[in-house]
């Protein structure tokens, strides 16, 4: 094992111009590896050639944009999309192969996008890694209300093809132990969670009468269930208020607020000062139907907030010991979700004890801790 080896690593991902969780985590890891470990890091992109990147990137990290523009497919008819995709895929394979043969990295890491279909066939001498930022059960099936028989059949064939490609990787990295067990066909799977994206020494005093939820307005986040639960909470704790912050279309949820006659529920857009919202809250709620590993969960815990969450797939059980550093509720049980929120509202001592334990647990997800696990993985490949 070469503990002081300065690895040359290439990451493959579509783009860095969107302010999403994957982009944020990749940027953090790339910066840390380059600045602290002295690794030679290159990120290869296919999209957003002339768009500014969303998060600051170290001067020590190299960026290459192959300008394939798969996003052009979004505006095409189904038939045209097939032929255009195949042509762009051939161009991508040719260009990426040329770059890897030129760079000769020690490790090539795919974020499981289009290059996963051919990455292992490129004989550049690098070890090949894939990393998945959602769980298997919901990969390529993000919205239950947007599926049909044809999509399900396609998804089945697509998953069989994906498994064949994943077997060729040197390592396949998922976010949680719970999800690792969802890949019984593979013997190369390990779990490494994402790091907390905020570095803070501040914690909430848990004295406000604010309950917080953070995440985009989408079916996945289960805000319909959260609002139904809040209708119960509001009747029993009328002085408390619920604040939801996130991107996306709010109209459906605004209609629910009106139909449920909620007075203390505030649906907000995304904000740049979300740290202040964590500090100004006393309780955090997650009503998701599924997750990869919720970044907002880890962020809330780092600010010392007690979390009440559905025990949905995948990963909450990896993070939370229910009743100790958070509270888990059987997925979809709206009444029990409301009951546990009320319990913590009415018991400030318990609220503060769980919040304190949550902050301690969050230390396991600091960037430097998880970076060392990646370092260990890289070294174990050589």
C-alpha cells in the first residue's frame, strides 16, 4: 500500500453549472483531494460549455469540457432522439478515450452517467470506479406518477445492461450500507456517504417555535404527507410554524395549504442563507418517499437540530439511531409523523438532548473524515 502516493484522478460527469447536490459534493471532494492530498485532479464534462460553474473550484483542479451537448436530446422527437443519442455517444467515447490516453490517470471515476456504458473498455491503464448518488430502488424512476408499462420494461432492460457494466468496475461506491445490500449481483460494492457541505461551529439554541423542511418541491420529498401531518400538529400546537424552503413549482402545495386551512405553514423558495434558517429553527422534518442520502438531514444535524423523518429507503437507518440522535417513523405513516413532531415540541428537554446527540453524530460526516475513506479506497486499488 502506497500511503503517500499522489494519485492522478479523472472524474466524468455531465456538468457543473447546476447548483445541485452531486455538483456540490464533487466540487468539494475534488478541491479537498487537490489541496490537501496533492492529487492531480481533472474533471471531464460533456455539457454547459459556455456556462459558469455553480460552485468554486480550486485552481489546482483541471476542467475539460468535451462539449458533446447531450442536452440537445431534450428537444427532439423520440425517433430522432435515438439516432442523435447513438451518434453523440460514439463521439463521446472517441473524445473521452483520447483524453484518458493522453492523461493516463491512475483512477477514472464515473458518476454513472453515459460513460458507464463503455468506460471499462478504455485501455488507458486506470482503475475504474463508479459512484451512485441515489439508491437503486429509485434509480431512473424518480417520480411514481411519471411511469408507465413501456418505461418499466425499458427500465428492466436498462438495469440488466447496467449490472453488466458495473461488474467490470474495480469498485462501485454507493452512499449507504442499506443500499449496498440492494446490489446482490455485485461483489465490488462498498459504501461511502457524502460529506456535509457546510462547515459550521454554530448550533441552534432550539428556542424558536419554528419547524423546518428543506428540499425541492417534488413528489419524492413527500410534502403532501408533510402538510397532512402539519394539519394535525397545527391544531395541537397553534403557536408553532412550519417553514419549507426549496426550488420548484409550489402551486399544488399552496392549494393543499388552502384546502387544509393551514395558518402557520410557509412555502418558500430556495435561499442563499439557508444556514440562518437552520439556526433559527428548533426541529427539522423529512417526509421523503425515498432518498439517496439526504444532504439536508446531515446539515440539520450539524446545526444541532433534532430530526423527525420517515424511515424511507435509503440510508436514514445508517445515520439515525431513533430516539437517540433523531426520530424515525415508519414510511408513509402521517399520523405518527405528526405525533412525533408534537412530542418534541412539547418536550424541550428531549428536543435539546436529541439535538445535542445529532450534532455529535454529524461529525462522522465531515469532509475530512470521508475524504480519508476515499483515500483508503484509492490506495487499496494499488
